[in-house]
C-alpha cells in the first residue's frame, strides 16, 4: 500500500489554524483547567465522524474520548495525547499564548509538548477517514488532562474507570526521529519538620525547622544521591533527586517552628515509589533521633508515576517503524526519555504501547544528547514537521486498521 503524502501547510490553513487555536488556550497545569481546549478537540473529532464523549475527572479537568470504527472486526488502536501544558515562565521573545508564526515555526507554550502531537494525530486520523481507509477495528482518540503533573486525572483516570480499553496504544509525545521504548518514573514527597518557635534574639530557646531541613537536604545529597547515581539502565540516565520548593518560617526575627520541603526522586523502571519514600523517611527519622535538639519529621508520598519499559519487538513499535520508514525513507532509532509519560498506564494494563511523536526534528547539543525546546521559553514547532507527522500517523493508522 502506498503511503500518505506529506501535506503542504500554509499559515492560514485548517491544520495551522487548529494548532494555533489550541496553543492560544492557556491550559496550564497547575491548575489544569483543560475544559476549553478539550471542547475544541471534541468539536474537531465530531466533525470527522467520531462518537465523542467528554469526561470530567475533577472540576474543569476534562478528558476527551473520540471513537470511530471500521466496518470489519479488528484491533482497537488508542491514540493518546495530553492537552495540559507546563507554566510559561519568563524569558520569552514571543507571547507564550500568542501562537505567533515566524519563518514557518509556531511559538507558544505547549506548541511542542504536545499540542502539535494532538494536532498531528487528529489530522492523520482525519485523512484516513476522509479517504475511506479505516476498514476494520476501532480508533480511540484520547486527549487527556494532567499529564505534566502525573496523569492521574487524565489517562490514569480513564483507564482506572474502564472508560478506555484497547489492543495497542501510541502515546504521541515528541520523540523526533526515534521511537521511545522507556521512560523514568517519579515520586513526589513532602518532608515536614516541626521545631519550636522563639524570638531570634534568644534562638537557643527554639528549634529552627529551616535549619533541620537544610540538614536533610545535605544528607540526601551525601548519602542517598550518590548511591542512586550508580544505578544503571541500558537507555535511561540514573535516578536523581531534586529539591523543588521550601516553605518555612514567619519572619526575619522568629525562629521557624515549621518547614516543608518538596522532594522529587526520579526512578528507573522496576523501582517502587514506596521503597524510595521509605529511604527518605528512614534518613530523616535517623537525623531527628541523633540530634541533640528535639524536633519531629513527617515524610509523605504526594504523587508517583511508575517507570516504563516497552517491548521493542512488540507490534506497536513495529508499526511506528513501518510508517516512519514509508514516509522518511530511513529507519527510526530507538530511544528513551528521562522524563515521565503516560505510557506506563497502558503497559500496566497489558496494552502494547509505543511513544512516538515524529513532529520534532532533533538537534545535537553535544555529548550524545539531543535538544528539545518543550518546557522552555520560546517553545516552538515547525509546520513542516507537523505536516510530516500527519503523513506518518495516517500511514500507521491505515496500516493497522486498513
């Protein structure tokens, strides 16, 4: 079967307009508020003939599920993309929600991660439907909330409530010229130290909770982080710790009686969030018990995402390779991401899965690493790459269900 042609995208065309409409809706997570962007996606899915339902996992946390079937029995293919985005931050040359186009490149928060992916998959599906090449099985298109904060109100919620089931899933995160077959996991922990307040003129009467948090940070860096750094994986970097936020004390001249530290621990596939949390808890409790001053500490797991390892010989990977090869004329590589994705939710339910977003071209930043601008100021995507991705996705859908 012939592959689908790469469309020519102009700045005022349907695809570009749709992508820009998505970017202009600030579906920033936190807090999320994906309702408005979900409505735009739902309308387009309905327009191409899908049976569309929108599910609200929490107030304004909307997930769109569009279904369309062929005439014959066959497998169910899930296309998965998230519609929430990271906070914009500072340092932009362009309005982060303006979707400005400069030299064929669209700028805006979520342009790369991953409103271009949602656009590419949706219009790839539309092309298969338009040409009447969806002959068997079913496509389930899921545009989900909450991925950038763990996915528990998005993909995880849909699967836990049995609203989506399938044989194969393609998670359309930006992967460039590779198919990702692994991602790291993460556990977010909150460490709360309770000390004793006192006037700073007489600090010996108090116990400074901020100082104790500093001891905890130092101990994690000296005791836990080095051993984590020795762990290995064939494709992923080792586990890492990050101290995301500290909140403690009342004012300059009071000894802080309470301090809260947000700790993140990245995990390799196979590690458990409970085990990683227990390590931090044991270290903190040991520090408190050994200290001459009296203070208490509480460590709670806030959120976790399991790491994932995809079967490189599974059909999902093979179909991504086949479609990429048909359009690009070369073999894609196999890669992995140090971030976390929604792929693990599907894998935990026995669904053959691949992470594949061919709307990002890779640029080397040296040392065997590749640069991607998602999450950064001036996040962007080239319209030419979106066009290529549409043809690749359309070819893949047709190959599986045509």
